[in-house]
C-alpha cells in the first residue's frame, strides 16, 4: 500500500510540476492524490493508518508513514529513495 502511495506521489509530481504538493490521499479533500477512503482497507491496515509528507515536488522528496498499534514495529516509513525505516 505504501508503494502505491509512493507511485501516486511520483505521478502527481511529474504531472503537476512545482505547484503545491498533495496534502491528502482522499478524493473528498482538496489537493489530493485521488484515493477513496476504502481503497486501503485490508486485513492489517485501513486508510486511516497512512500519512505522508511531501517537502519537494522537483525533485520529489517525501516520506510515507504507516502506523498500526497492534503490530510490531508499530510504524513503518518509506521515502522517495525506496528506503524503509522503523522509527
């Protein structure tokens, strides 16, 4: 799921250029990546478990965070370089 978000951020940056980066995943929020809230519902995660921060659109610089209290580790992060961390 975080890879899908990463891909969407990259497409957004390529298509939109230097305008304000996306601030939300959800279709019903302004300046978004275009996902429905249920698109991330699964066995372990749902849409509310994901967030992201885009600090630059050219070149793309971002961090995606997935958080789930009942998993260990409880948080995973993915950056624009494809690096995974568990802060």
